[in-house]
C-alpha cells in the first residue's frame, strides 16, 4: 500500500509513534563544548585511578555515555568539571566492582582517597597547564615542530629522525633539552605566581 493511500489519521499515528521513539532533544552545543573541553582532564582523572590504559579507555567511554545521557540534568553555568569528575569516579568504582576478582584492582576506599587527592590538585594542574602553554609558545619554531612531531599518534623517534635526516640519538637529545627547558620555565613561572 502506498503512502498516499494511507488515511491521514493512520499516517499521523505513525509519525507520533516515531516521534515518541526519538529523543526530543540532544545535549546543547554548550554542553558538548564543555564535555569536549574536559576530555583530557577526564582521561587524566580516570588514568590516576586505573592501571591498564585499555580499562581507562573503556571507563572514559562509559563516562561519556553517562554524561551525554544525563546532559539534561546538568545546569549550564555551574561547575561542569565537578559534576563530570563525580560521574567519572562512580564509573571507575562500578568498573572495579565488575573486576573485583582481579588482584590489581584497588579497593573502594583507596580509590576514594586517590580521587580526593586528584580533585584537590585540580587548580594546581590547571595553573601548570596554563603556564606550560605559555612556555611552549616561547619556544623557537623548530623546537615546537619537533615536539609536535613527537606527540603525533604512532610517532617514533626513528620516524622523526628519518624525516629530519638526523640520528635517533640527536633527536632524543634535542627532545630532552626541550623538555628540560620547558620544566625550568614552568618551575620559574610557578614560583613567580
């Protein structure tokens, strides 16, 4: 039977049924921006609580699913990180309970202590990241490019050395000097703050 042959009331009923199956609205653009902005912090937070990077990826994915599902409960303008990190902490606890027989899983009380320590360090970490960004901007362009090459996914020292026509040892040494320079810059700026 073609769509035109269906009575209007039956067509309307089908549309209403489809409308009910689809969510009315997804997360707002502002919510998605906040979620995107906190991905690195969430990853670091979960990484502090779990040992295996594969577990970290699994839990972070679960955290994002929960945050998106509960996006309507979040009130924009309030502290997104506090809310997201609380969800992440509970997801880590849930994950660890599922892995409870594994000897490498921390017990809940230790996870809570670690999570509290990480939360207390938040502002210091944010300050350090801001200072690090400023120090990186002061680097000469060749050093910035070398750092960028090193931290690309699947990058190896051999690949960098080959592309620059240098030895692996010279690339390693250059990266070491850049990191030392950045560390000194960060420490100096943190003391001045």
